[in-house]
């Protein structure tokens, strides 16, 4: 860890404090964006799974409603 601080001090003395701060902020922004992209991918995957489940439920409900309509019209009976 001490070598890290030595490198930071060396960078500050070489290019200046504002430049080192900008580089650190750029690095932080890059890392935050990576984490946000990962989170978004995970959320998107879980949302896709939920949508597939909902599609199946809607399809099953549609079939059940159509069967009830047939029964009400007198065409089919439940087995």
C-alpha cells in the first residue's frame, strides 16, 4: 500500500494535482459504469425470465377462458 501512495505522490509531482485528480475521477467513473452495466444485465435477465413466465400464464388463462366460453355456449363439457 505504501508503494501506491509513493506512486501517487510521484504522479502529483510529475503532472500536477489537477491532472491526477482528473485521472482518478475518470477511473472511478469507468468502474462505476462497469458495475452499472453488470447490474443492468442482471436485471434485464431477471425481467426476461419474468416475461416468459407471464407469457405462459397468459396463454394458460386464455385457454381456460376459451374452455369456459365453450362450456357456457353448451358445446363442451369438462372431462
